[in-house]
C-alpha cells in the first residue's frame, strides 16, 4: 500500500509542469519498520518504474519528505531526479567510485550513505572525499533498530562489478557521485551550544585529553561545568548531558551567531581518567586541536537551522525577485510548485536521529522551518546515526543540500 501511494503521487507529479518528465535516478528512503522488506520494495518500485535505471538510498529510524517527517512508523519516500546521465554515477561496495572511470566522468561531490558498523567508517568517509574534485560529501549513517540496509543500483544493475547483486547492501558505503555539471549548495547546521570558553588541547594520548590550556583536563571540565564529584549521582547526570566540540587546527570553531562553526564535530565524553586527570572522548584527539564543552540546545539548533536556510536562499535566488517567483513563495502549499526562476530544483536533508520535531517543539517542526525558508521544493532525507558533510562525520547536526 505504501509503495502504491508513492507511485500514484510520483506519476501525478510527473504530469505537471516544472517537474521531471524523464527521470532516470531515484533516491529511496525507508524507515526501519520496512528494512526487512527492502529488497521487495526495491524490486516492486523498479518494476513499476522501468525508466529509472539508477537507485540510491538507505534506512533511518525516521525519514523526511518535503515538510513532513515520519518517526517510528512505517514509511517510505522517493524522489525522482532528471539529471544528465553523464553527470552522475551510483557507487557501492561491489561497484566502488573510481577516479576517472575511462568514460570522461570526474566526481566533484557525492551523496554518501554508510553503515555505522563498518570498521573505521570515519576514515573511509575521508578517503571517499579525497576521490572527489571538491572533497565535499553530504549524507549520513544508516540508523535502524532492525537491519541497516542501503540501496544502490546503477544502469539497470549492469555496471561493472554488480554481477548478480540485487541492489540492497549491508555494510560499507554507497551513494551517488555528481559531476561538475550538477550544481548544488550544502550547509551544516549545528545542534549544540558551547557552555564554556574554548580551550586548546595542550596534551593528549589516543582518545584521552590530559591537558587543556596547560591545566589538567579533568580539573577544567569540573570548573567549566560546575560539576562536583562529591555528589556522584548528580555528577553522572550532568556528565551524560555534557559533550565536547572538537576543531582541528585552523578550523572554523565559532560561527557568526556565537554557536559552533561548521568545522566543529561534537563527540560524547566516554569516561574520566582520575589517575591522569584526563577526559576520554569518543574520537582521536591530539595536541593543538581546540575544544569546548557543550550541551544540546533546541533554541540554538532552531536559530542555526534558520540561518543556513537563509544563507542557501540568498545564494541561489536573485536579489530582485520577479513577480512569478514572489507569488510562488507566498502561495499556499497546495498552489506552490517548483519554479525554475527560483533556481531550486530539489533538496536532500539528513538530520540527526536525536533531532526532529520533538527536539524542535512539535511534529515535523524541523522540516517546517526548512519549508518556510525554501518554499515547497521537493525534498527527501532521513534521520541518521551520524551526519556526513565534507570529509567529516558529525553528530547532532543537520546537513541541508539544495540542487540548483
């Protein structure tokens, strides 16, 4: 029934002006309720849409479709894309992304879906970024309480390396690489706010920070957060709510709004080391990096999401807006449609599984912020176990990518 409803909506949209008339690429996202039926879903949709030669997607505990999010319920979303066939390639573990495939295709950016259980997944993401001309990836880690599946079909399944693969994969990375001719704008929105001043890591070993600004890291943590180890129960509760925002040397640590910049990756505190007066975090750290203790903050997350939406819109739209464009932006949702003059063809939004409507104050509130800023553009996405942007793996963020 879900697949039938999706197909009916897609066919109705394909008959409208300004929508794709001859798409060949489909992005498919499902909630984990449907993960056991992933192959059946792909087979059914592929049979009903034979003109679609390429498929990519994954599973999430929630998915996004335009201005609605579906959390903890059976749901699937599909977006059909009409792109020049020589400007994209679907890749997977059995058909890896090649740098220069002998057919004139050079990857510039890539949508990436990954399995969190894959060993050294952060390093694989960085290596994948190095295969693109811009070094820019966007996407996320599959999130599922059942199976972590990915969809990847290229050229009717006949691309080199696919063999008899059915298009549903587990483990590793998959996605779509885009050529120079596919113009897009992507931004990261942070969901955490610093609760203390930024510090420089002056000594570290592995994943343990031992010194901050020349002082024992544990002493700085307790002072900056007001936590007292004399009250263990209260201390544990406060520590669980405290995170660490890490920035490589030379990175953008604090944005214009006073929140974290795009180069900050948020990681959990995973332990304390009283012997070395150290703080263990869920990432490798080294001297010279900057960090700040932080906490999740719904108000800051809302403001930062509105900021990146405004930045994207300003970058894509002309300063002087023609009357048809202004009318499309102000029209009720039922009358709104993609407008070529707006220069926005569609969008992909990957948000943290810990965000979504409940964190923003109501059902679908996060997606409605995006809708109000960008208009009723076609949008799909999912709620991930980690978000991918550039060559980084983030947490508690949102990654919004808009196609021109």
